C-alpha cells in the first residue's frame, strides 16, 4: 500500500481526544494524526466555528463504564447539525484481552455513534485497542494491560486511518 496516497493535498483532519490517566488514547491519536497530518486537540480547546473547514473528524477517549469520557459527550452536545460530515470513533479500554472483540468495541462506542449520527455526522469506521489500566483496586497489582497500547496497537491505528484515507482517495 502506498502510504503517501493517503496524504492528499487539501484534506483537512482534526482529532478530538480526551486522554486522562496513562496517556493511552493520546498515543493512539498522535499516531493517527501523523498519518492524516492532523491536529490533535482536547474537546475544551476546539473552536466550534472552525470545524466546518475539516473534511474528517476523529473522536476518541478511554472507555469509562462502557462509554467515552464525559467531555467528549459534552462537546458533541454543542456541535451544530451537519449533513454527512465524515467522522471516525476510537478508544482505548482497560478491559482484559479476552473481552476486546470488535463487538465489545462497537458496543462501547454505540452511545457516541448514536449522538454523532443524530447531529448528521456519518461514522465511517471505529477503532479500539487495550490500554494500561491502573484504576481502582487494579493499582494495587500494577494494573492490567501494562505496556498497552504497544507498537503493534499503534501500527494498527496507523493502518486504520491510512486505509480509510486510501478508500476516500479512490472514490474521488
């Protein structure tokens, strides 16, 4: 696959990311941003009036009790209605490996996906991977998923956005 094909001139992308504890989700967002030549901003720092200039938006955070961080939802609540603006959803989750199926990831993303779609956004795809979790009693044992996301996870994140961009290129 020609990686440069996904970096076409004129495509503007923004990744909106809230990463709280270990910086897991920020690592994923930064790798995606490298491929897309995108900015990564926390929801509180995004100027809503400038969103219209972006062709693609990414929304991501860690997963807390089965859904994205509350600041992502607060931000989406403020978004204006649009028609078919392309977005993708991503997350990291402190769940054990056995739980991390595609179905599990999509279930964790379902509330955010629904909110975005209700505003007229077209969710083109979703990405999730495990992240190091030291919350609650887990900190007593050093947490779970230590070292996650690892380089393999970050490579998958890179391929996730690169494939999306190549598909978009071919449809132009």
